[in-house]
């Protein structure tokens, strides 16, 4: 294998030019049509996407870890975006690992679906994953895949299906017309003005339907948080810290990893699942800074939804009747400033319905805005 520094420079040069690097040893796995489709999807994606296919092995300079490859690529040429790095999944089929820097995308959902549908065809898997990210259908296809998995392993009647019921199952139960009414009611609640008692009575929606609706999203957040925390732990284990590494950033990575694990261990709540996901992502960013010998400070999250891009902009928003300045992502800032539009606010299940997370008692998340109003989540925990 070539020297890792030289190889990283070669890969980054290709990513700068086309967004794709396929190692010559793997070129037979991706034909010309698939490569063209991948490039086209990358160009159409809403956020930067970088695709990397390298032959990895546990004895190589990356420890066979695709996330280590992504970290070195980002350190060498710090372009933010979603890095999709190929892994041969221990010889049992291709798998695409994904690492996000400075963006929040549906890369996890897209690669999950692609790996499920095309486990043995690398070119087809990459083409499908990037297509789903470009056309915005990753979440829908991911939910469909989880619904199929639930039908194969249905939940017991004792828990009402709250552990694994997905949105697709819920919609099939309540029917298209009632589903539309439910979605409109939930949307109204999230947008800041909950339906009146009269309108709620008019809908006549069973509270169990709303509970199952929220359980579907909660289960998805939990899976994503567990995956992100596990990935961070594996990356920490595979990392060799040197004298040049930033010690404070390294400690922050460890602290955020431990905090994410504790949060997941303490409850199954949707609020904590999102919190653990935020902590794991911050730990990953801190580890990247440590390896780059750079100090790290947590970025403020988007106040309206911590799963969005970081809060790089500021808008005025009313909280408990008081106008306050809150950080948010560009998309939410645009919506907040536009007449008749509202940001995409994170809502949490509460007593059979859903409410904006900052109107709940979920702590320390509500009062800190998941790190938007108070970026130091560790001290609060």
C-alpha cells in the first residue's frame, strides 16, 4: 500500500475534482454507468457528498477503519460534507460507512437502504445511496425497510408495538384520510399553535394512534444514537494519540462518548435519544480536532432542531412570550424570516401527543436548546 499521507493527498485531489475516488484495485466493482450515476447524484445533492472506495485491511495504516480514512481526508483538506467510505464488511458483503463534518444529512438512512438492497454489488450500492441522498427519498425508503423488518418480527401485544412500530405501519392502520388529519394536527402543534379543544374533538383521533406515531420516530432516533455512539467508541479505540494531538480535544472526545453512553443507558426516552446523538456527534468532531492538533469548542446546534446543520445564523423567536435571539441553521433561519412559514421544529412525544421539545420538561435538553442556548452540555449533565 502507498504511504498513507501520499494516498490521502491523492484521494483528496480526486474528491476536489469530482467528489469520487475509486481505487484502481476496485475499479472493476464500479462500471462506467454506475460511476456516472454517482457523479450526477453528488452534483444534485443538497450538501457536499464525497465517495471513497479504498481496499482496507486491519493491518493497513488506517487499521481497516473507514472512519479513520474519513478523518484523515477531512484533516488534510477540511471540506465539510458527508463522507461515504466503502468497507468490505469483514468479507460478508459491501458496506458504506458514513461520517458527517459540518452538515447533517440522510447519509445514514441512504447507506442503510443501499446496503440492504445491494449488499454484494459495490457499484450499485454506491449509486443507490447517492441517488437517495440527491432525490430526498432516503427517509421514506428507510422507514419502509424498517416497517418490513417489523412485519417479520412483530412486537408483542403487551407493549402495544411502541418499541418498533414505524410510521408506515401507523399509516396503514389509520388510513390515508385520517393520516392526513393526524399529520396536519401534529404540524399545527409543532408550528407553535396547538389545535383548539374543538378542533381536536373534531378529528376524533385515538390517542394510541399518536403514541404509535411518536414511537416510530423515537425508535429511529434511538437506533441512530446507538449507531453513532458505537461508531465513536470504535474510532476512539482505533486512534493512536501522539504528543502532537490536542489533549483537551482528546479528553472532550472521551467525555462526550461516555456522556452519550450514560444518556442511552439511563432511559429509552426520545429526548435522551436525540441528546445522545448530539453528544456522539460532538465527540466525533472533538476527536477529529485532536488528531489535527487543533483546539476544539462545541458548535452551537440549531435551536429549532439539533439534528439540522449547526446554528450558524441567528433569528428572533418568541419563547414563553419573550422575544429572544436563537442560533439556527440556514434553512430554519430562512423559514423563520419568511412570512407565513415556520422552521422545522423538533417535536417530542408527551402524554400521547407531540410538543416542541423546548415546551417540554425534558432536561437538560429543553433549557439548553440541545446545546444551542448553552453549548456546554457536559456541565449540565
